[in-house]
C-alpha cells in the first residue's frame, strides 16, 4: 500500500509538471521478448513468475498462426432461410437465398472469423480492416479510413449477403446497401464467452447452417471456459495484477482508455487481472487523461501492436504521456502487446489469444 501511495504521489507531481509545460526526460526502452501461444503445452508447466508484478519490459503475445481452425468439409446448407435481424427500425425478417458471395464486417473481425470457423470461408468475397487471419489476407478490402465502409467497393463485388453488427459504417451506408436489394443481417457481437457462442449460432442461422452453429457454439464455449479455468490456476495468490487496455493511434493523436463493455474488461477478467478502468467507473472508450491514469495506476498495460508502433513504441508512449511513464506499469515498462486484429477478437481464436496473453503476463521468461 505504501509503495502504491508513493507511486501515486510521484504521478501527481508528473501531472503538475505536464500542466506547467515541462517535458519528461528521455526514456530508453527495455528489450522486448515474444511469447507464442501453445495449446498443447499446459500453462502450469511454464516457468511462472513468483510475483506477477516482478517483471520489467515489453512482451509481445503472438499466435503460432493467425489461421482459423475449421472443419475439412463445408456443412450442409438449407436455403433459402429467413432470419430475424435487428437494425435501427427494430426486428425485421430477412430472407437469404444464396451465400455464394458473403461480406462479413465488424470492428473486431469476429464475424468473418466465425464464418470461417463454420467451414464457409470460400463464401467470403471481401474483408474489413479488422479481418486479419491468414486465409482472408488475399480478399479485397472494403473499408477505408479505418472502419469506414466503402459502398462502391461493396456494390462492385455483387454480394448475396452482408452480415454485420453495425459497429462499422456509417450505418446509413449499410442501410443504403440493404435498400439496394442486398440482404443485410445484423448479428450480436457481445464480447464475452456467452457472446462468442451466440455469435456462432446467429451467423450460422443466417448462412443456413444452424446445426453447425450449435456445434461450434458448444465447442468454443467449452474451450474458452477450460482456458479461463486453467489461467485461474496459475494466477499468483495475493494481489492480482492491475491491468488497463490503452487504444493508441499516434498519427491521429488518439490515446483512449477502454473500460466496461468495451471487451477489454472481459479480456482482463479472463486473464485473472483487476480491470482498473472499470474500478474507477469508466465505461466504453474514453480519451485518456492524466487524472484517469493517476486514479487507475495500473501494474500492466495491454495494447495493440500497430497502436504501440504508431506512438514510437514504449519509450515513445512514456515520453509523450508522462502520467503513464510514472505509473507502476510505466516505471517498469510493463506492457503486453498483441496484433490489432487478434487481441479483442471474440470468436474462434479467443482460446488461443487467451493462452498467448497468459504466457506473456505470467511467464514472460518463456519467450525469445
């Protein structure tokens, strides 16, 4: 407690310096290591830290492959199918007659990954910027300016079906595509274990493979619940790590804290950490302030790889935001990064994402 109070006092001093226009001293970045997920190797067999707070430096959590595990044979489809879709006008029936040319799009890439996990990868004819798994790499991109939909690019692809959750748009453009005669099905992408299962079922229903959706939902739920329980068994007793997720886009001057209902809270909970953004009552995504960092004072910060690179790495982040530099995480450069399209993707890759992050947090010495 005394250590944390002292650290908070130092951060308060830093905030005062920022307000007075003073800059932080140059910061040298500690060497980074990369830790890769391995579902065949139990976490308990790793060289775990005796104290999860006793580590300094950047760790990159990686997947052995960004590919999606899928059945060898595509499931039998029953088409046409009519499903209920909830958009701005409420629940509306949508009839899907063909899935030869499908576009699946959302802010985390979860829907496209679910389509692939159902064994219908060949139906996808495009990808959004968050769909980064290997098998989709060659598909044309239909988003521009981050998560903005390019309607002309979509229309040129002549899709039979668009599956989305409304998280990318603008929504008016998506509804215009529907009004142009393209069936648009809105599904739920709640960032949780239950949400992963529900997304599998809803996506499968829209594609006419309901039975496959039920099977995938059960499989993913079982795998994720088992991984969360495995992680819980290796979390050191005593104080849990206080974690925070930062969304960074240095080229645009964007520094955001992710709080409750952003997905990061579920991720941190599954990793056995304390979500300090939720602890201070932060909901959704909010611009980062020095005061918020003082109140949170995380032991460890989670970031996207591309976001961290955009601010010049850990040293760039700490120099740009002195309040971060003097939190517990900042003083120890205790940062864990993962690829942008993976870290908050709730779907077929979630269990591997959790495994990689758990290794990076609790056994960073196992990396290279």
